[in-house]
C-alpha cells in the first residue's frame, strides 16, 4: 500500500508541475508582518539545533512562522514545534487526507523555505501545491519551475552552510529594502554577487530577482557578451553564481 501511494503522489506531482508553469509570480517584500513557512524532513541527518537557532531571529522579530515536517518512515514526534506528515497521509489518488497538510497548502506564505536537500514525493507535492509568494530551496535543475531562489552547495555541505547562504540573500533588512520578485517573463542575466560578505559554502547558484550592486555580465543561452564593469543598481531576474 505504501508503494502504491508513493506512485500515486508521484503521478500527481507530474500533473501539478505542468499546471504550476502557468502561474505568474507576484511582486512582494518581506516585512516584519510577513508569514514564513518552513518545510523540513525528519531523519538522522537533519540538524534540528541549527534550524532552531536560525528560526530564533524570526521569533525575536515576532515574525510568524509555520513549520511542517515530513517523515519517510513510521510517524513519530518532531524535535521542532510542528506538525508531521508521511506518505500514508495521502490516498490512492495522490491527494492529502490530513488537515495539517491542507492548512499548510492553503496558507499564502510570503516566504516558503524548503530545507530538504533531496525532497521526497510528499515534500514535492507541498512545494507544487502551496500558495506561497516566494519559494527557496536547494538547487536542482528539476526545481526551476517552482522554486524562485535556489542554492547549489558542494558535496558534503550541511544545513548550516545552506542557512548561511539564505541569511546572506534573504535577511530581513536586505529583503525589506532590496529584494523583489519579478514577473515570470523577464530577462535572465548572470551576475557576480558583492564580495564583502562570503558564505561558508564554496559555490552558490540562485534564481531570483535581486536589486543589488554588482558587476553585470550579460549572457544568453548560446553566447556570452561582456557588459560594462561600472557598478549599477538594477532589478532583474537573475541566476547568481559565486565561487567562494
């Protein structure tokens, strides 16, 4: 029965991914009145203390946070204050059957953070179906359709390195002043990020809209064209690539 449900959710995700491509991303800003969603996976490799420490800055600013944990095996309690779901919480049609999943899906989060390096099918379903305005997670080519900001970490990097990169690009102050989400049909550029603060990770790839001082390098799918190195401040949808 478990394998049947996994297959059902997988097929449902294939359908939802096609539907998701028609969505238009909205302009927004993260403020202290924002509502943040956090999706994580319960397993022995997850550093719950690092997640709790990272979340403390939101709690300190009294920003509302909602967590949802996914467990691959038998359901158990989470070390974090959140609801937990498993593949057994889906029916044979690949649809959720619990209130906790439905509430999370129907909450219009200003930011949704997916802290799962390799999401299971249940996590994919939540990412595809949620109503969040801006989604952040680990880099994967298959995630480009439904994640707005992705970070590519070197092999062996932990959740601490991922959260350090998130803090660099999505801090409350920086986002409130500089970050916006562009409409889906905008030009894509590749740019060097400012080097005054370097994250622990060796590399980062991101897809988002930032307004920051950079030295832009315009690229297309087949060619690359150098542009002026004069520092500018623009808003664009960009793929950030940095070698630490």
